């Protein structure tokens, strides 16, 4: 079954790249991305597995996997492992998805047709229908299996060598969850109400945030067989709420955060209009019980809008809530009892701030990736809110021309980040026809030179 992917706005810009083949590091001028954003797998014994695309011609791509050490060594040869060759219309850029297979390998999802003839037949008006594939790559770079799937919006580890695939068609009120085991066999396929966000429960099941037909927010936990363990309806009205985000507490429960949109009545015109938004959070334990305030714990209520919230577990029963207020990026620590502990902020100087990443550092702190004054930067906050990598964090490349915010803000091409299990972080991104990677170590130093590593080597 083929999933319809509409053609993106076809913006063809010239990009000049210079690659020094005898050197590990990349120097050159990067334009707007023409390849899919590379994806990176968490928790590979301090190494990183990257899945990326190389454009061979206007309609042909090769898809590669590479394993990289903390020192920047390529473990799977100079070019990496060729996973497959596919065909896509020029200008169509698809995100990839990846998770660990639990055995130092990876499971990846990618989309393309497997022949030029199939690409030609797949054209419908101004759109192309691509085949979505899920592939398991072993710890030595061997391809264990590859299957076709209907589509994918999210991929999650099942903790026993397989993966959960979440698929939601455009304009659908429902989502489909599928489970594929370590041997590549489909063992579950289930339709559910529209899933807004999904995380693993760390026991083989899922915790989901669902939107009901009445626009209410429902959080549910299901086990590895797709059976319901508990369901909890929250007071949030999704007509007046930005899309909620959830994160697992690693014990079968979840943290949720959302932005309540504030409205008032305009008597003369007879309709409501919004004038701001506040940030709330909630914790649900492994039995489905509400732990914090019944209607949600207020995190941010101010004259400045709070928007685009994210939540990250602190591994001590509490969480970090991250949000923008159009002035700066704020990080609020909440303890296990629902008490606001400390507030930290990062300068962003972007009035509209839709793009940033946040992830646990594995040691009770949080790592953030964001835009400041045209540069993409990373910062590590410890459990007390202390900035570990200087006041302004670390730019992922030394030359801002190599990673300016223009393509990020225009195309949403934010980097992906992954822990290196040593207190540092891997960062990977695409720009022009290139896929690149950087590591920032636990001391805040760029490990892969000032400009990072070029993945798509000749």
C-alpha cells in the first residue's frame, strides 16, 4: 500500500560544496536541504548509528547507514552500508525515523519507490505516491530484513527487539498502530482515535495522548498486545489547547504538558478571539492516577504568550517543561510532588520560535538545541539548573555560514540530537545535498572539528 506524499514547494537554489576527501571534517558553503534530514539512533554504547540519503540524480537516491564512534571514526567503511536505492521526484524531501533494535543495531523507516518505472507510474496529478519501508540493521551493519508498511508518523522501540509504527493519514480522525517483531513479522495492527503524541512505557507497551471526537484529551496506556491498561481523561479542551506533548516517567506513567489558549468575547462582532496562552503540566502514575493538580499544574501565566511546550523526565520523579514566551526559551523544573523548583532561560532573539529540541542528558539534567542570533546552539543544564556549557551554550559549527538559521526557519530543518551516554550529545542535520554530524562532549567541546563531519563521502 502506498502512502500519498504531496510535492513540497519546489525551490531550487544553487549550493556550492567543497569536500576534502582526505580529511574527516567538512568545509564549504551549505545551501537549503535537498535530501531528507538524517536520523540518529539513541543508546548505541556511546556510538551513533546514522541513516542518511545521497542524491545520485534528479530522481535517484541511495540510502546509507553509518556507525560513528565518539572520536569520529567511521565503523562501517568510508561510505557506510548501502541499505537500498530508491527513486523520488526532485524536490520531495521525506523525514526518516529510527530506533534502537535493543542489540546495538537499528530499525529505520524511509520512503521511496524501488524503480524508476514505479516512480513514473506513481504520479497522480502533481503528487507522487511513495512506498514506505521499515528496515532492521544489525550491530555489524548487516541488513536483517526489510518490509513495506502503509506509512509512518512515529517509530518507537518495543524493548524486545522490534518496534511500534504509528501512522495517521492526512485529515484523518484515526491513527493506526502496528507492531513488528525482531524477525520482521507483523504481530499487531490496531486502529485508534487520533493520536497526538505517543511514547514508550518502557515495558513493551505505549502511552498515548488521543483527541476524542468531542475534542477532549485522553491519555491511555496499552500493553504489548494492544490491550488497554488504563485510560484517563484530562480537563484540557483541545479546541482551546495547543497540541499536548507527553513523556514517559520510565515506570509506566507519563508527564503531559500543553498550552491553554486564552479567549475573550468581542460583543460588537459576536465571536471569541484569543489574546494569549498559558502553560500547564500533569503527571499520571503507572496505575492511571492523577498526581498533580486536578486541572493541571500552572507552569507559566504571564502577559507574554507561552507556546510550543515540551516535557522531559528528570529520572527522579519530576520533569523539565520547556516553552517559548516570544522573548526567550524557558526551562521550568518541577519536582515529583508537583512543586516548581527553579526556572532557567536561554536567549533566542526570535519572535516566532517554533523549532527546538530537548532531551534528557541521562544524568538528571537536560540537553537543548535551539537558535540564537542566527546560530544553532546546544546547552546542557544539570539538575539544579546550572548551565554546564557556558552562558550561551555551544554553536554546533564555528562558521555560522555553514549552519545559518535561514533554512531551519524556512523549511523546519531542525537538527536531531542524541545522547552519547558520556554526558555529551550527537547532532545531525542536512543542508544542501549534504548530511552532516557533530558531537559536543561533556565539557562542551566540539569533537568533530569546527565544522563537523560530512556523512555522504565519495
